[in-house]
């Protein structure tokens, strides 16, 4: 459950970054994640690369894909549509499927296993439970990513600007903030986060070229549950979503997993659409 929750949280964090920096729901976050995971697995198992090198290449590829989405798809379409978000959203859905087909063409259409990032000779025993090394790696990496982003948003100049843009993009533009540059940075950061999440989760469940759509869905729901009031909100949403999925599978069978996922999303949309952590706009 913890490892799945970490994965949902990281994908949700990718949504959070783009939403704050560009005011846009980038539904291609899931395909970025899939592309990184599949690329690293292909390089390791098919090409014989070392895992660290393969992960770095996968991360670099997702950063490039994410930035190109902003520069070649989202920005031109928003400019031509007078700032309307719907045409760009539709175009990003097309990007979602294009990345899936690109990954299938480059790396094959059969799912590939992932490789654990770290090995322990024996699992760690905590009480009656045994914890696998990769679970510890997932938790540590996830906490490091969330902590690094939180500190960057709080203390770095561009992080502070991104927070201002997330609060009120029009006011930030009026004040002369570099909105265009911040958008590119936001998409690049989202690609970086997705690039880390892909090979990290592939070590648990493997990855295939069609996995991106489900990744996008679960990451989006994690953001919905957690809210946008804090950079830590997707972590809370991802853990809650993973808990619901595991509990529903345990009590009702795996066939109910997707129903439970959609049900909790509908409940939050209806009762608390702002999520667990609501955004508070600074004056």
C-alpha cells in the first residue's frame, strides 16, 4: 500500500506543479511517467545498460517531452484560442495517446519488468511485518522529492514567483513576473517528477506502453483528494487513494478497485471539491 501511495502521490505532485505554475491540468503526466519507466526498463533489460544510467536517460526524456508539450502544444493553442483552456486540454489528451504510441514503437508493445533500485539480503522485520528494500527506497525518494519541492517553492526566487502565479496568474502578470518562463519551469519540474516516479514504480509492477492513461487518472484523483493548498497535499491524497484501493480489494475483491476509486473521487467532488488541503489565497 505504501509503495502504491508513494507512486500516486508523485504523479499527483506533477499535476500540482503544472497547475500552480501554468494554471493548467496536464493530463499527459501519466504518459510521461510511463515513458520514463518503460525507457529505463528497455535500456536495462534489452540494451544491457546499468540502472542509474537508464534512469537518468528516462528522466531526461520526460523533461524534454514535458517542455515540448508546453512549447509546441499548450502555448500555441492557448494563444490562438485567446487563453481558452479547453482546446489545449483536448490537445493534451491527443498528446497522451501520441506518447503511448511513441513508447510502444520505440520500446515494444510488451510490458517490461522494472529493476529494484536497492537490494537488502533479507527483508527488514518490523513487528510482525517484513518490509522490502524497495518500499523503503520508494518512501525515502518520495519524501525527498516532496521536501525538495516544498523548500524550492518557499525559498527560491522562482519558487516564490510560482506560488504567486498559482495564487493569481493575472495579478502576477500585471506585476511583471516572468509568467512564460515560470510555465516552462513548471512543465520541466513536472517532467522531472514523472521521470523519477516511472522507474521507481516499475520495480514493483512493471510497465507497458498503455499504462499512461491509468497513471494519469490515479494521479489526478490523488490531487483531487489532497487538494491544492499545500505542496504536501498530493502526498495525503495519494496515500488515501492507495488505502481505499487496498481496502476495497481486500474486502470486496479486485473487481471493485476501480469502482471504489471513482466513488471516492465523486464523493470528494460533491462534498469537498477543494480536497483535504484547501488553497488559501495570499493577499
